[in-house]
């Protein structure tokens, strides 16, 4: 108990103690906390679908028809017709033969890492790869080799050296499509070529690319034209698609292998059918309301050029995630608090989520933001620079 309170005290002392705010309304451009409205630049609801009337309508109907809970794992009696339809729609959307649903992206990543690697194998992961991927690698007992962020040379050096000594072992190369804290894209064409050269299986986690990057938001893998060289693609519904849950897409033998062997697939309750309905509607909306993605892209461009004019330190990013790098933890905390007092919510990202000295505001744009609202944010940032 003593070590627990000591660890908590240490977090506070470092200014890294985190706390939760209670949201009093639906997710959207405006969010209400403690009876005050804030302009929201902090969510992953990039297309504004989390509270979209069509998703509410279809999932309500699905609740009426299918009930609330799925009642069991997919392999028992929890695999509903709508799960099945969503898997087929996802396969088509991603340009893959097949897709499988998972309850969360976290679990999908645990499943991928533990099913396709194990003791004696190796996983080559981008240094900024998501915590769920790293946890999966740990659980798999495979060797973890981290390559510098988006550094293909480093990846190739590590992979070539290992492959020479381990001609028969399995190797995975793991990266995010769009990086969750930096917003930049992985150079998937080059990474895919390296993975192929050394007989490693490429896994792409495109949680932040699906719905945002490429034609109709089909994601980074589709956008880079590396579908055929990316055996395992993972995406989630909790971000741009506005819902909850995740999927893995790929060829039938790999998908079947997951169904038969992946513990985070087998030993958990299937997602609520109404959530699958919501995801199905979200996929349809990507086609029916292309203006959402167009708006989002306009707001991204507006923010980028405005922030560049201010001379803020950005990271080159085509995604909805636009970090403003402030470096020092205290500075990031102060900027976040000042914006908050002005009625603007932004993510303040500090260690251990990012490296020391890399603290930042994580600005995320939303298709429903009005140009004037982005201007409000830019104006407030300008004020902070001179404050
Ligand atoms: C959010 C996220 C996940 C986890 O997805 P959940 O469905 O929220 O569990 C995995 N990988 C990345 C890159 C993410 O941003």
C-alpha cells in the first residue's frame, strides 16, 4: 500500500497526475463540463459521427430487434447477422478478402501480436507504436526490436541482422498507419517492401487513418496501394467512425487462424449487435456524405496554415491530429489550462504517453468544426505565445 501511495505522490510531484472530467452531453464540437460549454479540439470523433442522427437511428432500431447484449462470444452463440454483414462490408471497404470483428482495438492488437508471434520469434515495431501493440508483444514472448520512428533504414538494419541469424523464425513488422500522438503517416510502401524482402509479416494499425486518409477514408494501406503487401490490417470504430469496437482484415487463412487460435478473440463476449449496426451505418455515411471528409480536410489545412503563420512548432501531418509541440511538461500543462479557462478543450499529452521533452497539445479537427471556430483556437494560441 505504501508503494502505491508513493507512486501516486510521485506522479503528482512530476506534474503528471491525470484526472478525468465528466462529460455532460453527447460527443460533438461543443462539449459540456461542470455546466459550462467548451469548444472541443480533443476528441477522436473526426467525422462528427459519434452523435450522428443516422447512427442513432439505425442502432436504436437494432437495439429493438437484437436486444442489448450479444450474450456470448462469437464462437458460441454471440455472432449475429449484423456482425456478419459488418464483416463483409469491412472486407469490401478495405479491399480485403475477409474481416473479423473485435470488441476493442486493444484486444485486436493483443490478438494479432500473440497469434502471429511467439517465443523465439521477433517483432519489429516503430518506436511510437501504440501501447496495445507493445502489450501484445510482451504477452507473445517474442523479442521486441524497436526501430526509430518512420526510419526505414533502421528497420532494415535490425531486420536484416536478425533474419540472417534466424532464417526460419516468424517475424512481424508493426506500425501504425497514422500515428496517434504525432498524426503523421508511416511510409508504408517502403516498410512493406522491407518486410517482404526479409519474409516478415506486416501489421498495420490504422486506428486513426480509417475514415480520414485516402479516397472515401479507406485508410493508409489503401491510400499507399499496399493492400497486397499488408497481410494484417487493423482498424477501429471508436475514432472517425464514431462508435465502438474494432476489426482485423486480411486473407482467409490468416482470419481463420485468428478464429481458431487467438485468445482475445475466443474468450470474450462479442460486441453488442447495435454497435455493429452503428459501424455499418458509419461506413455507408462515408459514401453518402463525402462532404464530411472534405470539410475535415479544409479545417486541417486551415489550422495548419494558421499555426504555421504563428510560427508554432508542428509535426508534418495530413491527418486530423495536429500536435503543437511545446516540449516542457509545465508549459504544455499551462497552455492547456489557459485554453480551458477560455472555453477551449485540447488534449494535453505528456510523458509517459510521449517522450520527455515532447509534451504537446494534441489538437484534433472535426468535420463539424466551422472555420470561425478554428480561428478562435488560432487566436487563443497566438495569445498564449505572447503571454
Ligand atoms: C485507440 C487506439 C487503439 C485502441 O483501440 P480501442 O478500440 O480504443 O481499444 C489501438 N491503436 C491505436 C493506434 C489507437 O489509437
